[in-house]
């Protein structure tokens, strides 16, 4: 049976298994219908022109992992930022792990989606926020149909959350191939500030396909710094659908660090609904082998006097393929918009590929929008210069690649995370040099 | 220390060096002079190991070892340093980080431990004072937005940090005002010892007023056509290169 049919026929069983009476029942039913009509996206669709899901869809994924392996903290410690105190919401094969987590209800909710979807006290919030900003997209619909578990974060107004929150999804290989559909909801009310780190990590060589949806709401003057660490193994694929709704004077930044994984698609959507909003989208992608990474971004400027900054760096070696499709949409009302987009790429050989496509649709007449993309190779003169100073070829290359990407790291506000990313980059480039000075 | 025998080198099938012979001993300062396009900078690049150039004949020995097959970094590890005429701008790598990486990679290649951080900082402080380099400058990206003088001073700072046996200074004087020239020359002189050697490549006499050479060689059309004591540089300054060309052609 093909994956699509399998998912559709599993839906009834899923609904029976989870809270069928809940408010979300109707939303899920609508969503599965929508997915049934559209199916998985194909290369015929403009936004999927350079990314084919065929390879990752061919596995016989288990849709609900039955048996869940336990994990000890020491086995997985290295996937956490552990030098500093953090809140943790951890899932193993899609199921919440209370053992590895550190959640709270003390003045704010840093807890579970399953609780938020089923407990009456969250009903109003769920009705107001759940599935309100996902677009009419078949993968998002699929996730909505199976939405059940994930992180639920609600920070009430005037709260500075001092510890970063880590959301980590582990898969253990308890099934031969597993599909996970985490669903996160994050609401940050007026004047509040939160930092979140998200990571998906497979601990097995079995195939894993994660189709994740995260809805993020930044209310008036809310500040959210969101970091995605994508360094999964070669058998794990990720489709990340993130939707961000910003109210006036809010600041939201999303940094995406992509070094590992088989196929990764990031659908990152920002919707600005208020004045003086700031949206930041940054990414470093360093991949090789036959890895495929696709950044598909949208910034929708709907209101005047707002800014957006996009800066994506990509380094592609071996037979790797990268895609950057960045859309900036400026409505007629969104006067005085300042939108900046930059996508710079290094190709390390003849077989690596990058498809980059900036898309600007501007309907307002008093705006500042700029975009630029570059594709280049490492500078031979710079290589020679470094080598005459005793820096070997491999290290010289690594240093130049790091230099190429590192301005994206400057805006990372969690120092421990920055150090970790530095180490991940050094590992990815196969060198043992400290970049951080 | 350095022995170049009948060196022929070409780039993209164009022959540039046509039989260079040169011997440099410890403690010596050699000046290589000559008109534009004579092959001076090519010689420096070939000694430093630039793979764009192909050695078609002859050989280069460093401390009695043939270095033709060695990479640029291996030559650096053996103690060869070249100061660039046009130092490359590398945004995103600070001067300090660059120096730290260069020193530790060289030490690694020589079988030594990494230099402890405090020792490194002390060394950086010492050597930057020698070249009158502001500390703020050390946390800037390598050569990015540096003035011509700052770039050259930074080259000599790197030389001071790496303490090479053989330093080749390729047109280090070009683009320097007189004050910067003095600082650079003073730095080179302070680093001079009986165990190391300097090869200065220049068009003009003026750097040689500050760093006095033991030998002056004139390169013309890929060959050393005349060698002499320091007075030869003065002669070239006064009379230009035409008389040399005439001598060669005659």
C-alpha cells in the first residue's frame, strides 16, 4: 500500500485512539480530506520544482510507533545544550518522555500539546490559536489530521523566560521505518520574551520521516528567538512547516542550522500583522554526500513600517543539492516596508548543485526591498595565502568556509548554542580547529 | 639555506623563469631588483609553493632538501615565509584567530603541542608592539578594509609571529609612506639574526636604505643578469634599468 493510502486508512484508527470528542475533531477531519484531495506534493508544483519526495516516501513507514524504547539521559546528553539550565520538552518516537523532560506550569505553560488539546482549561486558547495560520498545504494538512503530540508553550504577558526551552524529538528505530508528525504551538503574549531550540535526532539507521508543524504567535512587543538545529543522520528526513504570526512591534528571529539529514525541507512562513514588526530569518547550510536541503521562505508584509531580514549561507560539497526559494510579499497597505534578502552559496565541486530563486512581489510604492544571491567557489588566492602561513589545505578550506558563513552566527544570542554550532561546523568540515575567538 | 639551481618555471604554458641560480646563506640579506614583468614575484611565488606555477626544469633546495614536491604549508612548516605584495582580504577571520591557527597548525606539523592561550596572547602583544600595531586591529577581519600600510605591517607582524628561517618580502615597500616604511624596516631589522635570511624583492632603492642588503641581484627576462654589493642598488636607482638591458643584449 502506498504511503498516502496507508495514512488515510490509518486516520480512523488514529481518531479512535486519541480524544475523538475534542474540538479539534472537525479540524482533523477537514484536514485529512484536504490531504486526500491533494496528496503529497510533486515536482509539478512550482514550489517543489527542485525537490522530489519520491525517495523518502517509498519506505513502509509505521504511522504510529507502538513500542517505545526508553532512553537514559547519559545516552543522549550530547544532543542537548547541557552547560546551562533549560526547560526541556522531549519526545521519543513521538511519545512524551517525562523522564528526559523538564516542563513547567508555574506562571506559564511549557508542556505538551496532547494536554492542551484535551484539557478543558486550554479550550479557549486552542480555539483561538490552533491551526489558524497554517496555509492550505497538503503536508501541513496531513500533520493537522494527525496532530496530537508536540510542544505547547504559552508565555503570558510581561514575562522574560530566563531559561531557554529545548524541544527535542528522538527516534530510536523501534520500527523498521517510522513517520512522525509532531505539532507545536507557541504563544508569546505582550512584552514577553522566550528563546527556543528545536532539534530532531534519529538514533537509528532505520528510515525516519518527520513532518512537523509549528505555529508561533508573537503578540504585541513579544520577542521570540527560535533556533533549529538540523544535524540528523543520513537516514532521517525532515519536512518542517513553521508559521509565524506577528503582532505590532514584535521581534521574531528564526535561525536554521542544517548540517545533517537525508532530505530536509524548511517551509518557513512569516506573517506580519501590525506596525514596526521585525522578522529575521537566517540560516547556515553545510552539506555533502547526496544530501538535499531546501529552504522555502515566505515573508508576508501586510502592514506598514515593518522590517524583514533574510540571510542564508549555503556550502555544498560532493553530490549535495541545495534549494533556496525566498518569497517576499509586500501588500499595497504595507508602505515603508524595509525588506532585505541575501542568499550566498559556495559550491565545492562540479557535482554539487544549488537552485536559488528570490521572488519579490511588491504592491506598495514606498518601500525598500533588496535581494541578492551569489554562487561561487573558494578563492584560490585566499587558499594560497593561508597555506603559506602553515595552515594545511583542509584546515584552510574549513577556515574560509567558516568565515563565509559566520556572520549568521553573530546574531545567535545563546552563547552555549553558538559554541555548539561552532563545534558542529568543525566536525562537519572534518577539522579540529577552534573558530571562536 | 636556500639553493636555487637553473630554475625554469611557467604559468599556463608561458615561461617566466628561464634559469635562475641563487644561493642564500644564514645571516644574509639579498635584494632582488628588476623591471616590471622580469619574474621577481614569480620567483617568490614558486619558492613559496604556489601551485599555479609549474617548475619545468631545475630545482629548489632548502636546508639541503629538495622542496619541489612540497605543498605551500609544508614549506611554511620548514621555515619559509613570503610576505605578499597584495595580501588577501579574508572577511570573517580575525587577525588573532588566523595567527593562532597558523601557529598551532605549524606546531602540530612540527610535532609540538598547541601553544597555551596565555603564551599566545603574550606573544601577540609583544610582536604587535614591535610593529606598532593597535590592539583593536587584532580583532578585525584579516586585511579587510586595511589601508595599504596596515596590510604590509600586518604581513611583517605575521612574519614576526611565525619566526621563519627564510623570509621573502615581495614588494613590501610598495604603497607605504615613509613612516610606515620605517616601522616595517625596523621590524624586519629587529627580527634579523645570524640564523635567518631575508630576500627583499623591490623596484626601488628606498627600502634598501633601511634594510641594508649584503647582495643585490638584478632579474631581467627570467634570469639573474647581474649581481653585486649594495652599491649596485644605488647605481640602479640613478641610472634605471636600461643600461642593464643594453649590457644583456650586447
